[in-house]
C-alpha cells in the first residue's frame, strides 16, 4: 500500500506493524503444528525432517520478534508499553472500520 493511500485511510506506518504481527502469529502457529506433527510422526526420517523445519520456524520467529522489537512494534518485557501499542492498533482498526461504514 503506498503512503498516500495509507494516509488517506489513517493507517500511516501501521501496515508494516500489521504485516509483522500477522507473520509472527503465523510463525507461532507453525511452531506449535510442527511440534504436534513430530509427536504424531510414524518414522524416524519424518521426525528428523520435521525437527529441521521446527528449527527453521523457531529461527524465523526469533528474527521477526527482533525486527518488531527494533521497530517498537513489540515490547515483550514491558507490559504497559505493549498495552499502549495494542490499544493504538485497536483504535486504528476501529477508526478504519467506522470510516468504511460512513
């Protein structure tokens, strides 16, 4: 989304944050799914392949988390700051929905 359109709908820099948050949540789900799949796999070869994929997913999660922390999108050790980030994102989403209905 280009900057002009983002500013028109009141998103500003929120798009990067939304994409990163969605990517982080998807990666967390992938880690859980790989873990479950390892416990259900029938062969040692399959378990080995799934463990490699799990390691890659964990590394991806770490990379996304570090990116989000560096950008100020994620504050895992500061609950008050994270709450403020989440409230701002929620209010932006509500404002966009209200503007769409107008």
